[in-house]
């Protein structure tokens, strides 16, 4: 089972056109779901390893072993939501394929999870690369599995990719600012028990103000 999963992942990463062209369109949800769960677990292991090494934004927010259980569950839920969205998009584009095919296309695209976990070390560029790669795989699936117009597919997924990149980069910027504020708060929290109520209240107030500024601060590129 595992060797077969790894081989499929390798094909998706190195020859996505050939993979989607030969992808079975039936056989149930279990096989693609297990594939996606394995990819999610590998991705989480990489996140945890990077967190313990002090690399990546997750190291600042805290990474727990509980992620090994939580993240795969979220990946399963997200895969059905994502497949539902893609199913609607492909239907609007003219496909006759059922929901199972949409799910398989989305689930097998999770082969990029371990790689994007590593790419995520690059601030912002990691997010951009991950989203662009995911949209490319959906474009390939549109062409090879659903046999839909290539120009229409490139326009649809190009627009989707742009929107997702802008949203994701904005969220990452906010997360990094908040992580910085939490790091600043860390040393002070160790001494909070020894502080007077007024002093503790002032410290918490300054912390909340820092969070508010972090959420509303404009990027340097937007400043005059």
C-alpha cells in the first residue's frame, strides 16, 4: 500500500499530465482519501521537525504532536469541501464527470503537501509557490480528466490563483506580526505573577495595543 502511494505521489509531482490522464475515474473514495491522509501526515511531520528546529512561522506559534491527529482530520474535511467547490466549477465549465472524479482530482493533488511544507520556510514565496502549484494541478486535471477547453481553464485557475495568493499573503503577514507580538510578550509573562495589578493591567493593555497595530499596520510597500 505505502509503496503504491509513494509511487503515485512521485508521478503527480514529476508527471502530472500522465498521472491525471491515466487516473481511474471510479473505485470509491477510500483509496484517494488514504493517499491524502498519508500526504497530510508526512507534511505535518515536516512542520513539526521544522518547528523543533526553530524554523518557520509555526515554530513561533507552537507546534504540538497533537497536530499529527488534528491536521489529517482537517485535511479530510477540507478535501471534501475543496472537491465540492471544484465540482461546481467544473460543472459550470461543462464537465459531465461525477463528484467522485472531482474528489479524486483534488485528493491526489495533495502529493504537493510535503514539498510545500518545506517551501513554506520561504516567507510569502512559499505560500505563493504552493498555491500556484495547486492551481496548476487543477488546470492539468481540467485538461486531462475533464477534457475541457484549455484557454478557459487557464483563465479560470489563473484568476482563482491570484485571489488565493493575495488572501493568503495578507493572512500570513498578519500572522507573522501577531507572532512577533507574542514573542515580545513571552519574557514579561514569566514575571506577571510578581507584578502589581496596575502594572500587570498596563502590560496587558500594551500587548493588546501591539496586536491591534500588528493587524492594521500597512506593509512597507504600501507606505509612501
